[in-house]
C-alpha cells in the first residue's frame, strides 16, 4: 500500500515561489494560467503485512506532525492499494 501525501501552503499564506513561476509562465505566453501554487509530494510506502487501519493512522499522524507545518501548510493523502 502506498500513500501520496501532498503538502502545500494554506490559501491565506503568500507563495513567492508560485508567484515567480506564474510570472515566468505569463512571460512565456501561457496566458490561460491564472495562478500557480507550489507544493511538495511525499511517496510513503507502507511495510508489507502492516495493519491497513494502523498504517493509515500512522501516515496521517506523520503528515500532520512531521511532513507539514500546521501553522502555514495543509496536506492531503491519496492512497493506492
């Protein structure tokens, strides 16, 4: 089982990297792009034989406590069997 954890800045937090990318895209003619926000993606592989319910709890806890800064970031988790 694999978890894909996406971590990005909260909508209320300024994103200078996303703004710089957006400005570059506009200069290159990508006028249809309205906004860019940067994010990180973590691929978390669950150990074979691990209890799926416990694994989900641990990955969510890791995302909340280690992978994301809860003051300025939010996260989402997508699971693959």
